[in-house]
C-alpha cells in the first residue's frame, strides 16, 4: 500500500542528519488528507513514510549501523517527545546506557540518535518505558 506524500508543500524541514544517524535523514511532510507525515530518507531517496493517525504507534522504527543508532516515532498526546537511552550488547547494557539526542520533526514526530555500537533503545515517556531492539540497517527494514 502506497501513501501519497506531498513534501513540496511543506517547508523542507530536513531534521536529523548528523553523523550519528549514518546515511539516514528525516523530514516532515503531508500525507493523505493533509495529515502530518514523516519521511525516512537514504540520501535523496524516500525509503519509508509514516502518516499520523489515531492508531499510529509511539515508536515507528529503530535501526543501527556501524557506529550509529536511531529510533523514531510519533509525539504522544501531551506534545512532548520521549527520553531515549541506547544500550549496547551484553549483560551490562542496562548499566551503560547512552542518552540520545531527541529532535522534533514537524508537529507530530521525533527522532533520537546516538553514536556508538548499540542494540537496544529504551523509550520512556515518564509513565512507562519500553525497550526496542534495533534492526540492522541494510536488511530492508524501515
């Protein structure tokens, strides 16, 4: 199922493209019916798109590459992005977390990134914390 995007009608809010996100970029867009959307970019190519709906999950994706990790999602109803901590492999991962830099993308989405070798992202909105296993970038998972 494809979702038509209208990136050209929205100011080019290319949000996160520091080295910590590797080759990925994120930008705000508009989906069907003018709903807020997030495009996931690999260079200039759109490789994923998420349109905000009442059923959209709070975490939409989580990937890792050589030396970087990124997780992205939808801002909750309170309007605040979550706190994110990345952890590496092994038994001591909970004790050695790396707090992520969380950036707002458009009105409804956020992206968190960190440098380093990580396997898990813990996303916390204050009321609850959830762990997300990071998929390996390049396996077609977006």
